[in-house]
């Protein structure tokens, strides 16, 4: 990347870093249990945004019964699919209005929460399309009461100001970001995650790890986000395999939910990096699952950062007990990267991405470049050629 661009991008990031203490960040308030949730909805009518699998598993039964018992009416939309689209947003918005709903309750993984946030944004901004909300701070208006119950651990989406939406016509996936999209409340209930199959436990857990690592190695950390990211990495390293092999282990599930939540708090203020930018481009182009993409891409991008991320990766390796203080920084960082490759292998995550088509690489690299630069305070700036090289490394069939 040429020096003038570098200076421009880094200056932009410094301005954002300096602005952190003055921006209206907030954390969702954590609810104790279902009863607290029901009390919150007293006098309101939530549109519950969830998916068919969770309904069929009966995971919502207890909560719905409690709502009925307390005379709280609600409407359930169970059409959430991975990578919510603009038409999904419009559909939920119509349901909200037709059914006179007054609050939003997202129950599910990142897609349910993304959809609920985008639906809320369209409700308070009826004249602005989702594509006009792309990027930073185009909503500027309070959303209806928005509560999130994550059923994966996870996206950490219950803490974030982003909703990732796919434009199905353009095959383009992008985030809309605004402080008003941060859910007002969240309920972290490990019982909601015990049915998550091992493959999803693995990929969503690796997504949370990516949030924590990208936030920590970036240049815009704060004391709080460093603490949150370290705690998240420690919890994930020490619980993900347990949750993967023994899904009913409530302690492991609870720790993974907490880790995902902490990682969410970390990257909300300190951003992600090229791993996410590349993963989003693959999601937009092929519908490739987000967590899986991050898990596969992570070792390649960390390797490409080289020395620039070494000291910080070394810190994380130490915190998680993967390295000792007597190891050199290089060895400590390598131990974390080796652990990532090893845990991917143990959890049946591939080392390459099958779908990548050579002809699509330039356009995807451009999308990733645009998403990351200048917003993400990455340890090392990549230009288009650097990014394309990573797609070639990650691709299985080119
Ligand atoms: Zn993610």
C-alpha cells in the first residue's frame, strides 16, 4: 500500500480511537431469567424473531407459556435463515406493523439478531432503505425495545451496534452500524445452547474467538476491551472443545456464552479486521457460513500479519495458558496459532474453502478491501494484491 494511503487510513483510525470515550456506546443490560424478561414486556407486544429449528426443538415453549400466563400478547416470526436479506427485513417490518407490535425479541444466533436490529431500524426510519443505512451512523433514532436471547455462542451480536444484511440481488453482504442498534437487554441462558450441534458449537465458538483476537491485535483497544478480549480468549481456549464434545455440559456452555458476550463488547469498540472482511465477502458471494469462514481464514491472516501482531498474540497465548513466560514472544504467538489450527482440525473444520472460484476473487477482494479500509484498525494494512493472495491461499480449487 502506498505511503499516502497508509497515512490517510491510519489518521482516520486514530480519530476514531480518540473519539471512543465521547461516543454513546452502551452495553445491553443482562436479565436474570425469563421472569425478568416477561416483566419487561408488561404492556408491550413483542414481535419474536426466531427460526423454525428452535421452535421445533421446543426451546421457546417455556418462555411463550410464561408470556401467555401473564397476558402478554406476542407474534412469532420463525422464518430466520442464515444471512438475512433485505426482503427478510421488509417481511418482518410488515409483520410488526400489521400485528401492532411494540417491541422486538430476537431469539437465535447472529442472523436472528441482525434481522431484528435491521427490522427495528426500518421501523424507526420508514423512508430510508437498508442500502441507504449501509456503513456508519445512518439511523440516529431510538429503536423500539429490543431484547436478545442468543442461542449460539457466538456472534456476540447481543452486544454490538452492527447488523449484517445481504443484498440478495447484488450478492453483497454488508454491515449497518449505529449505536441505536445495540440491544437494550440480553438474556444469557445456557439451556438455550445445549441443543446446538457440535459443528455449530465449533464454528460459532471460533467466530467469538475471531472477534476477541481481531479486537485485541487491532490498534484501537481500550483498557476495557483488552480485558474483555483476554477473558474471552481464555474462556474459549479452555471450554470450546468441552462444549463441542459434551454439549450438555452446562458450565462449558455458560462459559462459551460469556466468552461470546465479552468478545462482542471488545469488538464493538475495537473493531474486527481482515479475517471478518474476507469472511463477509465469502458470505455475500456464496452464502458460506460466517463462523466457518472465520475459523478457516484466521490462520492465514494471522500469518500474513507476521511480526506486527506477534506481541499481542503472545499476550493472548499466555493468558489462555497455551504458552509459558519463558518462551520467546515468537514462540508464544506461534503456540496460539498452532492451537487454532489444531482445534480446527479436532473439530472437523477444514483448512480450505471449497466454494471459492478464481473468477470471483478480484471482486471479493475489492469488497473486503472496502469494508476494512480505513475503518478497521488492523495491525498491518493490506492492499488489494495482499488480499487477493489470501483468497488464493484459502481456496481449495484454484
Ligand atoms: Zn463474526
